């Protein structure tokens, strides 16, 4: 885990962003204990900003406080994942519909380029690069709506969504499906086909949900097998 000490950010925010990113990308794994002294040593800071960061992460639902154990990375549960994706599914479909009507030629060109960049990142098999490219692609569609309330709602879910998206992207068997789904969404927006764009956006989320549920159950089975 490395912290990016940006000069324009207070230390507490740098520590918070560093720990949050480590959780979202799976560097800090679900169920892993977050010991203040250990983290402070790794980040080269005092315990105070680490303690503050853990409290903030608990408020975001990324950290859980366990009696007699302390803080640990929150588990990825089917219920938590379903709640987030249920909302995001509806919002993404609306974003795709509105983008069909409102996207500019400049943004369309950026979206086409983003699809190509995503495919290039898939070829690298680097999950972090793929996830970042996926976020960038969807952000173009969201911004194209021009609806600030909608953009804000999507952004509020984006951090939690990233964690589930990263779990999905780690499964390389799904990469080609992602590429195809992005192309369908892009072509639907080019053709101003609202129905197809919305349906493709919903399917995109549905497939993620199925894959993540498989991953969660696989991890749970492994944990059960390891119990004597």
C-alpha cells in the first residue's frame, strides 16, 4: 500500500483516500483487521489520522467495528451488493436514455475512444487499469445527461460501486462480455435508440450481479472448507 501525499490535501484526507483505495481495489481484503499502529507504520504517519480515517470509512460502510476485535474491512455481502446494484441499474438505464437525446458530437467521439481504450486495457489483464477505464467510459455517459441531480446521485454510489466492479473485473472470463456490452451501449447512443441503450445498460449490471454473487459464494465456500 502506498500513499500519495499530495501537497494540496490535508494529511488526514491523504490517509483516508489511501486506505479507501486499498479497500476498494482489494489490497485490504474483506475481514482483514485494521490495526492503527501497523497502518501508521506502513504509511509513515501517526496513529491519529489513521484513527480518523477508519471512523470515516466506517460511516461509508467500508469498515466494520467488531466487539473485542476492533476495526476490520467490511465483508462484501449479497445483500449489500444487491442494494447498490439495484439502484445503479435504474440510474444507468436512465443515463443511457438521456445520453441518446443529449450527448454532443464531442462526447460521442470521447465515448468511442473510451471504448477502444477499455479494450486495450483488457488486453493488459491489469484489473486496476481495466476498472479505471470502465469508470471513465461510464462517466462520459453520465456527464452527457447534463442532469446535475442525476450526476450527483450516480457519484454518491460510485465508490461503493467501484468495489463490486473490481470484484467483477478480477474475473477475466467476463472481459470479452464487457467489451461487447460497451459496444452495444455505444452504438445504441449513436443511433439514439433509447430502448436498446436502456436495456443494454440494465443487462450490463445484471451480468455483473450474477458474476459477483458467484464470486461471493465461492469465497464463502472456501472459508467454510478451511474451518476445521
